[in-house]
């Protein structure tokens, strides 16, 4: 990526973290309605965090494909190997945790009651071999024709989005097989998906088609960043005008066909991420060197450490939160009344802490490159031995910045 092009070094991690947290709040909505009624309305729309994930994924996967597409079929193989290694091993390990949790909860309850009560019969206990193979390969929705979380709800509802992500990866990999025309293939898929959405064409359940536009918004965002520095004259101003005009026209078109909410939200996320690239550039320029803003850099580092750590472990939070929260909730309700705002807060914080441990041991070993995560984690664990994470990390840019993959 050209040095003059806005870089989303930190915004992507923060967006991931916010998306995972928002989905977490969505699944804790009944608890939040009791302990923090003011946040209940925000929590009930937390499913939109999935759409933000799709936008970020579109950006990152397009960036990854752009780097590898010149490698021919070898590049395609590298792309698929990295993507599958990133998504499947943590998913399989999370599956072990999710399946074991009912027995862990029963064991913890035994400490108080003195008797072990076996968990109720799980819905997945009636599954056959093909059901389990469909789960492990994230193809169960395609096999059963069930849409949304229906195909995975018996184990963990959020797994359906992983199935959609895998389909995204496969489509991009197939496009890369076209060589230099890979972008044309992706835009053809985007056009076909847009026609399905606009004309409400029926597609089989469990397929990626209706979600592809969210992914495409992220792709468009990456293309804008990729080519922005090459525009004539004031490239940034021209890009802003074109982007705002295009987003406005698309939003109007979506509204006219009666599908305003989900796609308008994704468009807004893409626009905010585009703007955040310029904000990061401004911070680099004004706070990136010299000692006159030392206090601001220290304050920024302190404020941004937790959001960046949450972003780094967002996949683990997303995989586990829907079931894992039961463990800290058992302890929290012993010391904090359910109607206290601290009840939900402590449950969320403790669950995220457990998810971070899972990230360290079960997710991070499978991440090939994570520039931001390494910077912020080293800074958080040993401040004296690491450069400031944000915005102090802008003082010394990496010699070769590698865009993080989702």
C-alpha cells in the first residue's frame, strides 16, 4: 500500500472489538434490560455487529487477495491456506469449550449444592454423522437448506456467520484463479448479488448471496484506499466527493426497494472506516514525532490499549461469549444483585477476560501476521520495552506494513 494512502492500522482492530462487544450485548439483552435499562435498546440491535464484521472482512480479504493475486495458482493456494488456518482451528477448539461448558457449569453448581446434576439433554444429541461433519466443515446450512442460525443453533448460534465467511473466502479464491481479471469476477458477483437483493430473488438457505453486499462495501473501501494516492490533484477531496455521492445514490436505491436498514448500516460503517483512515493519518502527522505532544501520546496509549486488545481477541470473544458468559455469571450473581448496573458489567468484563485467555492459547498461534496486536500487547505487558501503541506507535512506522487479515 502506498505510503501516502490512508492506513487502517488501528481502526480495523477497534471496529472488530466493537462489533464483537455489540453482538455480546445483543445476547445479554435480557440481563441488561434488568441491570442497565438505559442500554437495553442499544443491546437489542446488537446483531448489526455481524454486518460490521462482514464489512471489515471484505476490506481485509480484498487486501489479502490483492497482495497474492500475482502469484498465480500458488497465490490462490496460499490465500486459502492462510484463511482456513485462521478460521477453522480456533473454531474447532471453541467447539470443544462450548460442548464442555454445560458440564463445567454443573460441576461449579455442585460446589454449592453438594450434588452433581447432569445437564439436560442437548439438541445436538440427536445429530447423526453427517450433521457433525456439516458442523465441523461449516457446511451444515448448505446441506440442510436452513438459513441464519437455524443450522447451528443447537450448538452455538453465531457459527452460522463463520459458514458465510468461508463462502466469501471460496468466492474470492475462485476469482483469483482468473488472474488479472480477478476484480472483474468479484464485481460480477457483486452485481449478481445486488440483483438478488433488489428484486428479492429466492436463493437457497445457508448461502452467502444476500450477505455479499456487506462484504462488497468493504472491498470497495479497500479499492478506494488502494488507489486514492494515485488520483490527480487533491485526490483525497475527489475521493471524498465521489465516495459520498456513490454511497448516497446506493443508499437511495436500497431505500426505494424497501431494504434500507441493514445495507444502509453497512454503508455507514464503510464510510466511517474510510474517514478513520484519514484520522489516523492526521494523528501520525501531528502526534507522530517530537516531544511537544508527549502527554497526548501517553493519554492516547492508555485509552486505546483496551479497545485494541479487545479487537485482537474479537474472534475469540465472538466464538465463545454466547455460552461462556454463564461461568462468570454464576459468581457475579453471588456478590452483585441482578438489578445493579455492575452485574452486567462484571459479567461482560470477566467473560472477555476468559475469551482473551482463549485467544492467547487457541487463536493467536494460528495468526500469521498481527502487527497491531503485537504492538499493543507488548506495550500492555511491558511498557518500558515497547513503543507506544496509540498514537505513540505512529512515531516509528514498520518498515513493511502488512495489513492485518480478519
